[in-house]
C-alpha cells in the first residue's frame, strides 16, 4: 500500500519546464448526460441492449456535465492544470440533415470560452466513439459514406469553434472503435467479425485523413492530430515462437493504426488475412491517411503478454500474480517507457502528447475524503516513466491524466472509477481524491519554481 501523498519529479526533469503541459481528460458520452438535447448515438443503443453494460447503466445522465460545466471548469482550474482534453458529441452539434445544431454548438463555445478565459488550453477530440445512431443504421463505419459525413462534421466544428481550440484530434483510439466495436463485439455497435473490424478500421483512418484536410483548410494555424492507444505486446517466454507471437500481436493491435499514418502502409500481418477479411482500400486512400500530423496523442494504461497460437499466430495470456488495477489491467510503468522509446526509434514521429494515462480503483469516500493510494502510486510511477522516455530522446510535450472525474466507463458502466475527482452519482457531488491533491501539489510546486 502506498504511503505517498504527493507526486515528485527529478529536479531537472524536462517535465518541470514551463512549456510542458499537464492536463486532465474526459469524453463527451462519459460525462455529459443531457441526452435529450442530442441525437441518439450507438452507445445509447448499446446501453439499451440487455447484457452489454456490466451494471446495466447508460449515459443518459452520466456526470450531468452539461448542467455542471461551469463548476467543472472551476474544478479544472483549481487543479492548476494547463490543459483540458474533452470531446465533442457529434450528435449534439449536427442535425441529421447535415445542418448545424446551433444550441449544441453554443454549449461548446461557452465551455471553450470559459476554459480560455481561465488560461486552460482546450484539446478537442472530434470522435470519442459516439457515432450518431442514424449513421450506424446506414452501416456505420462499415459504410464508406460515414467517412464523408465525418469530414463534413469536422469542417462544421472547425468553422464554428475555430481557434478557441488549442489542438484538435480527429479520432480517439480507432483500435477501440473498430476492434472492440466491430470485431470483438464488446463495445458499441457490437458487431463481431474480423472482416467488419478491418473494414471499420480502414474507414476510421480514411475519415481521419479526410478530416485533417478540412482542419488544415479552415484552421491552418491550429494544431491537428490523432489519439491512438497502445497496449505493448510482450512474449510470454524467451522462445522465438512467443517472440514472433508478440510481434504479430503488436502489428495487429498497435501498428495497424500507427503505421498507415506514418508510412501509408498496413503492417505485414495484412498479408496473412484471407482475401475477404482485408480492408477495402481504394486508390488514393493511403495518401489521404498519411497526412502529416502536428502531434500524436498516445494513450497508455497497460501491456499484454502473448504466446504462439490462435488463428493469426498469437494468443493473449493472462499472467497471474502481477499487480493489477481494479479493471484487471497489469500495472507496468516500464512498458510505458519502452513503448515511447521503441516508437521513437521506429518512426519519424511528430511531437507526442500523452493524452490518457490512469488507473481504476474501487474508491469509497470515508468521512468525506477519498484516499486513492493505488492510483497515487500508479500515477507517480507513470509520470516517472514519461520522464525516463524524455531523457532517452522522446519528444513528449504534455501529459493528461485520465480522468478529471469518475464517469461512464463504457462496457463497465459506472462500476469502474478512473477519476482523480470522485463523483457521487446520486448527488452529483465532486470530491477531489488524494491523487487530485497530489497533482495540484506538483503543478503548484512547478509553477512556484518557474516564478523564481
Ligand atoms: C480509454 C478510453 C477512455 C477511457 C479509458 C479508461 O480506452 O479512451 O474513454 O475509457 O480507456
């Protein structure tokens, strides 16, 4: 059990430089609520399907952020962070006929104006998984037309929100939208086929490339990029067959998204797929996908172990006896450093922002306080892991903790808490946990040091 109460970084860490951005992150469907003011999305449908969400919950109210946004911004400011990463609900700002929903857009304009007024840089993700249901009804990410609908949506957002946004991200974790949503069936919309997963992934990447073009055209001076998640793949044993399994898993789960963005090519494992499981790549697609990025958002939580086996040559193994968070993910900060260093060596990467990192803990308030000892340890170790990567040459410009506050954790519902601020879902009271105090302490200390 942890005894730490505060976070620390080495005295000369580049993360103490005033340009290094610390922030907190959320996503629309996970916090907003106010579902009546937006179009239904695939997660509304998924939540209404019995058995899909662990606690049978939904996002209709969530943290009721649409009502509490002003106080939530005040809370963000109190943490002392310089950045806030949020996402736009597509169906809140666009009507079905393609026109803009002015009231919905006005909500984000107010929010962004208030963040800017308080000196907090907004990082805005256009797609954090809440596809309008009417688009899914026409095939969703299996339908190439969805890429063009996304492009139009991106343009409308860029035109209306403009440079109130410090940095745009087209997509959050296309791995989750495509693999979990269309291939493994555990996220919305719940399809389960390899061909569908690979098709959705390709269309998501194409949509990203098309949207980048719109963002560049409307806002040539605003940063634009994408957020990918990485679960580095490690071999279970020292055997060459397990090493190969880990290499294949890495291609299938991680490089499938990064490599096309960097090089315009899918990784070699694509050649082992059956013809009808390969993505529908049309002439010119890979050039669109390869559009230069101003930054790469990296989300890291855990690693995974593999052995040889399975249809594609790899099989995940759950190793017993290792430390895990409340959601069952192994705590492995060294793998975070190794991931960043490996990517830096393999690709010519743009600057990196860590756009998510955090831990689930089964927090319970005691006398109005939440002491999240495991999360304190987790965050401290992962901050140091980022520091280590930077000292090995990786260009990391910022770090966003996931999450500002407890929220709707997708298929886990409200049963898994990731916030550094506790949310009482009955009263909507927010209680900063020990980790929030420690974050604030570190950021205050860095600020004071800069002032000297
Ligand atoms: C990431 C998601 C984020 C949150 C964390 C725990 O995959 O981007 O919305 O659910 O996991």
